[in-house]
């Protein structure tokens, strides 16, 4: 008997404390999970240390000033400099606003089509085409826009100018319609349509089916159902998707650089062939920039980074707030 | 004996042949009227025809519905016309882009391109001279490098969001989303300011990989997270119930079950960065010669090959070369997308 009782193993200690291997695992995964925080922090940190002295020298005029001039004396030292990204900030907002005001209605309509009209194989094919289009590189949109799309966009610009030219922003100082912010905005619109369509479609898909059917059962037509159920339900998410498109359009470099005639002036006349955005400025000036100007470009990059971060944060907030309610 | 009358099943809501014929003839009428209006007004060409066709067809259908039914039905028809317009406007660019690239690009494709680089050639040389070997090798090396950096980080982030679900899960998800909106040029500037100027003082392929990985991490993290969420929690619970630790459950059950999903994440990540141009223009140095060493020297890439051919050439050969490069790039994207779709069988993007 005594021998037997000695063979009974000690009871296992019951604990909620994870084992050593799990502690290591959790530690590593948590560290990896922090990567996005660390990277975003590092981006802000390094761009600030390079760009900070520019910002402190130029002060607030870095945002408002619209000249980019560096004067050097014979030793190659900087004698005087006026650096400001005002014109480019205006251009960034202008082209991005054109992009969303043209792109978002089209995207929402096609999302409505995909969710409530298309069926079966057609729907599947259309959805994968649009997803594919979202993956096209901006290089492709840029050169397609320049070589193919520009001709017809120029024709529309002339029409707008002819019939709506009395509006100040459709007026032009000289009849140059090529490479205008308007055309760049349209190319950006084409770029963001697939993204906004995808998000809106996902939001519309989440509309609770019982409410849709309730509306139909009350005798609603499709239009009445969409107005009474889908739009109130999906409004916030669609606005979020539009903001995401805005962020994408604001940060776009290559497509704007190829399509737009990057000129350093504030241009509110969207049909006139001069403009720019912050990202295309960085690309344009980078090749010829001295160390001082490179730092200024870093500061411009920092401002662009902060702007897109804010827009994206708002977008994410809206999509998550309104998007996942019905799931 | 009473015979039971079995009512014939009918579907009164279905579109009858007569209705279809009516709609068809309306559309035909709209085509004719649009043709007439283009002929006798200032409207111009295909576009003018399309615009007037759309408005005439929409108007005709509106009137038909108003006459046959009521205002509600007519408005409903209006919405469906506009929804159709939306999808057509969305699809025109993709059709135009793909057909342009194929039509203009095939002239810029030649088998010898695969074996030569551009070290001794200008972009204006005939297509049979010079090639894109350096670009293909450079892009492969940089994308592979970016993948090695991004895949572990992306998957760990996804695991944190799906398996650990710590207190920080929400903020991290938010940050990943925010990171996916970082403009590509900012990624290039970041690598310049953090690595190139203070440390290496030299542009190279490795720097390109770093810049690309900033753009790749969010795509991989989000796709991997979505894929891991598809793994039923029964599997995780079964693992834990058998006495496995969380580490054993994740490594032995969850990750193997999500294998094809993780491959999809890799593919979509690669598709996201393969055409990225702006950061490479800043940090990879843009070489024309074959360079297999990512740590030193300028490294060519497919986007740079296209960029340079478009902007520095100006001759027909240079444009053919550029569109040819674009065709190769587009082919890669199609293949990657097809693979992703084949593997996951579900929505990608």
C-alpha cells in the first residue's frame, strides 16, 4: 500500500499563467505587432530631424509662401532662400478635390449597380476587374493619362471653358488646356474609382437583409428601398471610402508628375495648364537639389505625411464606425 | 368526382418577351435618335454619340415606365440607368488601358530583350538592341528583399490582431490602415533620411527593398489578418483542448490551415509594389547595367526602365520600348492576380 501511494504523481499545478514558450511567443508577436507604430513613428522622427531647421527658419511661410528659390553666392553657400510649398499645397487639394468630386459619384453608382443590379457570373467578373484595376500601378495611369486620355479630356476642358467660362475657376488666362490640374484630377479620379467602388460595395453588402426585405415587403421599389435603407445605413462608410480616395489622390506622385505641367505658381483656374502637388514637387526638385533644398523637400514630405495621415485616420474612423454595424 | 384544378405555376414578375421587345425597340430608337442628333448638332464624334444616346435612352425609358406604370417606377428606372452609367464609366478606363498597353506594347517586345541590359544602349536604339534583363533582375531582387523584410512583420501583426487580441489590437489595426495610406514618395524620403544619408551614403537595391517594404507591410498584414480570421475558431479550441500551448496551436494548426491565405497575402503584397516607381527613383539609383549585388551600386528596375524610356527618349523606338516594358509589368500583375484568385477563390484587394 505504501509503495502504491508513493507512485501517485504530485497533482499538476493548475495555473492561468502561460508557459515559458507561450510567454516568448506572445512577446515576439506583440513586438511584431508594434512594427506599424514604430515605423510610422520613425518616419515622422527622421523627416522632422532633417526638415526641422527648414521649418524653424522659414517658419509659417513654408506653408503659405509660393516661391521656391535658393540663391547661392560664388562659394556655393546659400545666400538667400525663399522656400514655400503654398502653391503645391493648393495644387494638392485642388487636384484631389476634382478627383473625389468626379470619382466618388461614379464609384457609388457603380457600387450600387454591383450590389443591387448585377447577378451571377457578370457580377463576379466585374468585381474582379475592378479589384484588378485597383492594383494597377500609378505609372500606368500616368502614362495612359498622358498619351491616351489627355486628348479627350482636353476637349471636355474646352467645352467647359466655352460654356461655363464665366465662372472664375473655369476661366483661363491663356488658351492652354493641356496638362492642367483638371486633367490631372480626372486621372486621379480614374485611379480612385476602383478603391472607392470596392469599399462602397462592401458597405452596401453589409446592409441588413431583413431591412431590405422589409422595405420590399412594404411595396418599395428598388429606388425607394435604396433611399430608405441602404443610403442611411451606408452613408458614413461611403464618406469614409471617399476620404480614403482623397488620401490616395493627395499623395499620388508619378501619375500627377506625368500628366500635370508642374509650374511653381498658385493656380486656381483648374483648366489652365499649370499646377502641381507636393509629391510631384519632391520628385521634380529632388534630382537637382543641393543639401539645403533636400532638407526642405524632407520638410515638404513631412507635411504631406501628416496631411495624408490625418485624412486616412478620419477615413478609417468613419468606415469602422459605420461599416461594421450590421455584421 | 371533382377534379382538382392544379394551378399552373406562373411568375408574373418575370420580364415577358413582349416587354423585352418593347425595351429593345426603345433602345434601338435611342440609337437612331442619338445618331440623328450627332449629325445635326454641334456634338462631336463617339463621345457626343455616347452622351446623347445615354440621355435619350434614359428619357425614353422614363416616359415608357411613366405611361405603363407610375412615377415611382419611372424614377426607379432612372436610378437603374444611372447605376448602369456608373459601371460603364468605371469600366471604360480599364478596357482602354489594357488595350492601349497591348496594342502599343507588343512592338516593344522582342525575345532578345530577356538577355541584354541597357548598359551600352540608349533608349532610342531599335528594340533588338539592349534589353530589360537588368530591370527584371533588379525588380526581382528588390521585391524579394522587400518580401523578406515585410512577410514576418506583416504576419506577426496579423497574428497579434487575430490570436493575441491584446489591448492594443484596435489602435494597431488603425495604424496598419494609416500606414497603407503613406504616400509612396514619403517612403522613399524616409529611407533617404534614415538610412542613405546617415548610414550607407550610397543608393542601392537594398535601400529600394527597404522603401518598398514600407508599402508592402500593410498589404500583407491586412490580407493575412483577413485570411487568419477565416480559420474557424473550432480548430484553435481543438488545439488548446488537446493540451497544446498557444504557440503549438498557432504553429501547428492555425498557420498550416491558413497556408494558401498567407501565400495570397504574399502575392498581393508583391502586386502592390511591383510597379512602384516614385520611391525607387529616389533610393535605388536607377541603373542601366545588370547588377546582382543589392548592397552596392545603382540597381535597375522595371518601372525605372519604363520611366526612363518615356521621359528621356522621344523617338518611336523609345516609346515602343516603354510600352513594351509596361506590357511586361501588366503581364506580371495579371499573373499575380490570377494566382491570388486561384489560391484563395475569394475577393482580393
